[in-house]
C-alpha cells in the first residue's frame, strides 16, 4: 500500500475503514454473482460445467490468498482491513476477467 493511501486510512477511525472495505467487497461480490447468473443462463451446459469448476478453483485461490494475508499481518487492527481488501481486489479482477472473456 502506498504511503498516501495509508495516511488517508490512518485519518479515518478503523471501524469505519473496515466497514467501507467490507461494503466495497460486498458490492463486487454481488456483481460477480450477477455476472455468473447471466453466464448460467447464456452458456451451453458443457461450458457452464467447466466455468463452475474454474470458479471453485478461483474461490479456493482467493480464500488461500486471504489466509496468507491474515498470517502475514497477524492479529491486530490492520489485518481485517487487508483481508477485506484482498478479497475485494481479487473479486473485482475476477469480474473483469469474466466480462472480458465471455461478453465480447
């Protein structure tokens, strides 16, 4: 994280920072579910089955990355924020990946 971003975060109470990060993650997760729902309706069954397996793998990778962040940051105030931001960025990236791959 860049110093300017960290300073901006330090100026906001941590409970509010964590709330904003969690809400932002939820927004991207909702979008991911929306994209996935459209793909379920549009893709042939064999492509959807392959995407479902890919999605399971991606979820495992995301959860593993979040766990690594937790291990690296240890207990404390900052870890939940970093964990939410990891989930947020990976989920946002997955949304763009699916849109760019399937909605040409």
